[in-house]
C-alpha cells in the first residue's frame, strides 16, 4: 500500500496569539467521616459534567469510558491517593478527547464529594468553542489530471468543517484507496501541516499528494510455501499482465489465496518498474496446515443417529488438489468413500470433483447397497465469498441393489439397477448469509436426465425447483418461507429404483413427519415414494434477548404432498406445526426442531425431532 503519512500532531498555534495556559486537573478532595480515608476501602462513583452542548457527546463519552482508569477499576476499593491519581489521569484523557474533536481550549477539572459511604468523583468539562478549518489544500493532486477533481471530492474534509482528527485520517485513507483504484500504484500522501489560530478559532490544513504515474499490472513472482506456481496465481487473479492497475484486485488476490485454506498469510509487495508505469507483484506465501480431520453428528426421526467423519489432505496434488477419505456410521446408513477435489480448476472459483463410494442404506422406504462413481464441475458459495450464481454439471454412474415396493399392491421385491445420470443445477442466492439468512431470497433448480438398465433400458428425467425468502420484521424477528416442486417424467413410479424416487418428510422437508414418511405407503405401512412433489414451509425466527442473544425460538408450519403421478397433487396436503430452538454459535446456528403432524394417518408418529447445523432452509 502507498505510504499514508498522517499522524495527528500536537497542534501549535500560529503567531497570532499564545495558547491558553493548561489548567492542572488535580482533584479537590472534600473529606467526610466514613468516606475519605487511607485504608484502601473507599468505593466511588464517576460523573462527567459539561458536555451537554457537544453534538456527539454520547460517542465521546463512550470512547472515554473505554479508556477511563476510574471506570475500569470502579468496582475495586481504593484509597484516596489512588482515586486522586485516577481522577487526574482521566481529566487529562477527557481533555485530549475533546481536543481530538476540535475543542483546543478545553479545560477539565476533577473534584470529589462524599455522599454517605460513597465518594463521588466528578469531572467537569468546559469544552470552549469548536475550531473549524478555514482552508484545506491538497497540493500535488492536480498531477492526477482529469481524475483530480473527483479524487478531491473523495477527501471529505472541507473548509468550514470541524477540526476533527479522525475525519482527517479517514479522508487520507479514502484518498489513498481511491488513488490505488485509479491506477496510481505508487501514490504517496505526505505529512499534513496544520496551523491553528486561537484568536479566530480557525485552522488551515495542507496535505501534500504525489500521485505518481498511472500503472499497469506486470508479472507475478511467487516464493514460500505451498509451492503454488505463478501460473496458478494467474488463474486465481482477476487481472492479467497489461491490465490497468487496481488496488482492489490486489486485495482480492490476497483474500482468494487465504480462502484456499492452504495459505496462512500472503504478503504481496508492489515492485514498480519502467518508471512506475508497470507494477510487478512479489508474492510470498506462508503455509497453513494442509490436513484436516472433521466430524458431524446429527439425529432425525426416521433417519436415526448419524456420525460422519473425514480426513483431508488439502494439497495432496499441488496446487489445491484435495484428497478426502470419508465415512458414515449411522443407525440407518453406513458409507465409505474417497473424493478428489481440485479447486480453482482451469479458472477462478471453478471446482472439479471426483468421488467413489460404497454405501448401505436401510430406511422404511427401501434398503439399498450402492456403489457410486460421480464427477462434476461446479461453482459454489463459500464462507468468504457468498456467490450470487452457482451451478454444477457432470455425470453419475451407480450400481445399486435395492429392496422396496414395485407394484401398486405394495409387494416388496429386490432388484438390481445400473443407472447413468447427467445432473445439471443452477442457483441464485440473493440472501445476506449462507447459514443464517435474515433478508433476501434464493432460487435453485436441478434437472437430471437418466438411463436405467434393468431388464432392458429406459430413460426418464427428474426435475426439482426450490425457492425461499427471508424478511426481517424487527431487529430480533425474521419471517422465512420456502416452496419446493418436483416431478419425474418418462417412467412409472414402480419402474424407478426406490432410491431415485421423490420422498417427503423429515428435518429438511415437512417437519413433524418422520424421514420419508409423507406420501403413498405399501401394505406394510412403509413409504413407496412418488413422482410428483410439492412442499412449503413457514417459520418465524425469534432471537431472544436473554443469554446475550445467543438463543432463539422458531415456531413453524409446514405442508407437503407426494403422489405417484408426474404432476404434484395440490389438493391432498399433509400439514405439520412445531417449535424449534436455535443456538447461534460462531460457525452458524445449531437447530433442534420438534414437529407435530396435524392430520395424522395410520403409521404416522405423534411427533418428529431433528438436530442439525444451520437453519432448516
């Protein structure tokens, strides 16, 4: 970053008038029996007076209390000498804070008064008149050419404004950033010169600016570990050699390198060449741990308990080729799998995934032993960059041996399927958070043409559309809603492998019904799945004031319909209502939902429970 030579000086007056003499802030003590003694057991209160006429008095008092010695230690007993030293230090502190807001004639006195068994420490401030700028000059900025006027507007301090230190510093930072965005890579801002006239209560500000030449990006050199090549950095960067220099693109590259999780620190130095008209980047990387062990524990009625664990080497193949070994041990599901994930594959934010897994699932709807090979290319959100548009496309190949219902009479059978699929998904995220949205909306769609080989072969298509919206009604209440519609065309429900049918019910569906329990059932009362799906959900996310706002309650109302026909049935609905509890942790909300079916049918349980990470939708 170009040098920012701004430091708030001890302002000196011009030769028009001497500064007023400083008034010592020595506390005046009025001792009374039982209040002032040297035994070290005096308790006191603190009061500040004289700031009513200041426009930003609340902000100034807040800053004072953060630094105050009296405030920091007021709960601890002290003797008179200790209280006196704290009062004197706080009087000096309040004087400096007033000066930083342009009150250069400010005077603060401290005194103590006994009130019963307490000592009252009073700081009385006389701010005086607030000084203002008579002129503000930025010599040298005219060298920026046609950009000079706009850059001058970015430096927000104007003649007539109060002489406030933080405003001048913020203006210098904003000007430096704007110069970098306009291509002035080597811009420098000099030391400001401020003169104060105590007779007129006016000040002049002179801040030299040297924009330097407009620059373009040059080449990148990489050192340190992990051993990313300059070519891989060029894939991540949002600029090419010869593009106009932009400071924000350098900052973006630094954040993107950190987001790989393989880099703990990315130090990017600008190296001007050709008289500063070209800027090379010297990138030094410091490694972050490349191995991760992770686990996840959940529970859902119908799904049972589920423990998932994984081990990942995030740079198994350099660069960013992660190898993950994954296992699931659950009451209804077991899985062993291996996945290779190549981030920033061929272009920024594009990921290649290849996975192989063997699993056993045993639910009321079906039992399945499946070997899956899948590969796709995707663009997905992450916690640093929540993307508006996401997508994926690829292929799946699976061999699965499944037991389920294969006739309208509900007779069960075991069949073997070989299935090839080409799923495609597209999503738009206009919400404000990945795990805990409070406003905005989301849309997503998925289409999967598939070929099934079982006693010959046939083709069919699966499609699903999801939408959700979030609206705050107060600072602690968010109303959220969702809809889901799905259809399978080209094959009858009993031609499909049970695991490829639609199901409804469970923690991510219609809460109150067990996992996959909503919809047509066979003679044994087990779900058969369907082809036409429709669902909705409404909930109010209420964050409680108690416990620091870390807990919340969520009343909800869900509904769904599942039919064996291709089109969803919008008449025969099943409804559920319930209440959820949320704990808002640093990595996202942990939810526990308890739902009750409102129009139970034979085989439906009286309630269903879900424990998971993140909101329901």
